[in-house]
C-alpha cells in the first residue's frame, strides 16, 4: 500500500548510488543481505523439518514462510481469506488479464529494493505508474476550489503550485536536514544516518505533520498550507495525514518512497502467489522442487486462526477455524496486530504487557477505492476544441480526491480508479453502497469535465473497498500519532528476543504495521526477514559470518530508545 506522496515535481537523481529505503530508524542493508551468496545462514540439522506457524498469508507471511523453508524448517501458513492480504487484485469479467483493480497496494517505488528482490525472483514485469505529473502520465488536472488547471509538466501549472512545492522543499531542508540525510542514505552511511535521526526523534516525536508545517517560515501562509493539504503534489492531498507524527512523513521522503512508482503488470497479488509456488534453487533439508505449496495439504494454507495460547515454556498452540489444534515450537504473527485484540483469543502470556500496550495503541489509517472497467482509454482522445486530453489524472479537493487512469492500449479495455482516499475522506464513503459511491464520483467528475460522459464507456460492474470495514484488517495501514515512537520501537525490535524474559520468547511479530514504513510493501518484507532471523536464532541457528543478519548487528543499529 502507499500513503500520500508529497511532491510530483520530479527531482532528478544525482550521480552515484540511488536512494533506497535504507533506514533511517534501523539502517540495515536488507537487499544486500538477501543478495549475498552465503545466504541467510543455517540451523542445526537436528531441527530440520521442525514446524513453525506463520499466521497470515499476506506478503510478509509468504516471505517469512519462503525463507524459513529455505533454511530447512517446515512453515505452516494460516490464512483466513486468501493468499495476498492487502496485495488484493480483482479482475473484471470479460477483460484481459492485465485489466485489474488493485484494491490495496498498487504502486511500488524502486527504492523498495528488498521487495524488488522478490519481484525479480519470480519474473514479474513492472511498468511506470501514472502518478500526477509523472513522466509516464499523459496529463494531470489539479482541481481546487472550483478551478481546474491542466498540465503535462509541472511548468504548466500556475506559479502558486510551484511556490508551495518549493515551500515544502525548503521546510524539509531547514527543519529536517533533508539533503544531508539523503546523502547518508545513498552512501549507506549508517553512522551518519543514526546521528542525524537520533537527534530528530526526541525533538519531533511529539509533533504533528501540520504542526511541523506551521513551525516553518516557508509555510507561514494558511493558504499555502491549505493548498498543500487539499491537493498536495503527488498521489493525493496531505491533509488526511496532518494529525499523524511528522516522523512518519520524514521516513517516506528521506528514503525516496514518494517517487518513480511502478505497478506490477497483471496485478500485485501475483507476487505472493508465485512465491507460494516457487521452488528455490538452494534449499536445506528439503528435496529439489519443494515449494510452500507442496509442503501444505492440498496445496492450500490452513484456515484462519481463532486462538493463540501457551501450553509450555517456549511453545505456542494454535487453534484454527476448523477447530484443529496444533502446537509449535515457534510462531510468526504477520497479520494486522489489532486482530490479536479482537478476532483472536489470546493469552496475555504471549507478550510482555508493554508490547500489548503498543499493539493496542497502533493507529490505522482508513482508506477506500472505487474502480470501474471501461471500453478503452478514451481519456487519450484529444478534445476537438482545446487539443487537450479528454480527461486527465485528477487531483481535487472534491469527494474523489484522486482519480487515476490506468491503461494506454487504444484497442483494449482499461480501468479508472474513480477515487482513492484516506482517513476522514474515506469515512465519508463508508455508509454508501458501491452504486452510490459511483454516482457521487461521476457527479464530481462532471463538474471538472463537463463535456465528458464517463458512464457510456463503463463495461462492467464497479468494485470498491473500505479497508476500515474489512473484518480481517480494520484499517489500511499503520500511521503513528505524535508520541507513538516508543510503541513502534517496541514492536519493531520484538524480533531481537534476547532482551525478553524466556517465557515470552518463541512468537515473533512481522508485517508492515510492525515496520517503520507501514503502508509500503518494503516494510512488510523487511520485518519478515527480521522474524526469519529471530526464528533461526530461536532454533540455535546462526548467520554466515560473511553475511550477518539484522539481529547480529542489532546493538550497532538499534533504533534509539526514548526515556519513559
């Protein structure tokens, strides 16, 4: 998933190493760790074949299971719905396979180098995503306060928008040392990253995004803050993020997660599905050709989990929806952590009380989308009067907020994401049926494009999602509020369990809401690798000395701990 993006005014990459999602809280090179020829290490041969419960079949769960299998363990994946989680791809009847609606994650920054390790491994193709004013986007309309501004490049927009984008750049530099941090991230200079970030965290942990703007001389004008909040300069308005911690925003912009997004041809759900089927070249214990699918009865995950409890020191007992009970020497929980409070009956003995508090305080962003299939990318037709595209990627302060046009083949069906919203904007849609949602959106688009009849191009039923209403998610992605750093630090570092009392060891947390960059698939993958290292160590295994894992260097890279 992606959250709002601060600037569609593209910044050219300087020469040298590219920006990646390396830190800033825990600057460990997960991509190099995966690519190292020594692999992720080993476990003792007498533990080969031992079962490990992996709860949740989203991307984090599937990556966790895949890497545990390679170590010679037997992952047992539990999934209450379908493999993929928020990599949820919906196909339209009668349309080609690449005409899809991405209900969750739909665009991925190349800075997600650990994620792309797996995308490349299973042979998936990616293409540029048509974000506003991106090079691959034919045109963009910024519609604000009843006025629409058409642009093919940033230079086509009125001066006001460039001034607001410049104010954001200035604020990042003056208030958060943006260029120094990006240089350190490019150079993989963990020491400098930690020095810079460890100075910012205590100063900014209590600050909202909006307060951060208000403290900047560059945003002294309410008008500029309003413009920036209502339409932003990227994938949507920023005002839905205004109550969140500014640290959440800085993590995104420092690491380049806001630029050059790509989509997976045919849909993002293919990634976990292909990993489920994939037989790794290097496997401990298991015969050649073993896959996650082959290790599971009937090739399917176990049903969803309804109870987790301790039955002996170090053991975790799992009860699934079918009533089946199985006890494991280790387990990894990768689903949304709120499920541990409501949908799954849990012993308090699973985690220390401070971790339970952190789980309870996790703050999730709401998010909704609506898609319709259309006969062709009619928006590329030139208007006979103006010569402009008939319709454009649209950022607006009206109800849809962001409208995306997906497809360029003039002879094939295409897709319109009529609306993509977050937080309060998503809650406005919650009581409405999909039909009602479409009607409101089409009315808004008629006001922006009075001569365009979108309805006559629609060739199938619309599809929609409100992630806050999904019973197995209850929200789209984590977004910390001010003062939540301490909670996030507890959740992220849970994998390094030597600090825990022995009675709390053996169950590991993973998933994007445990990561520092929730809403991004990269965080889901990174925390999966943390959990794999934790399980490996729990079974007496070690990393190869030439390729230390995240726990091996934990003391040097650990996130700063704030005092109580």
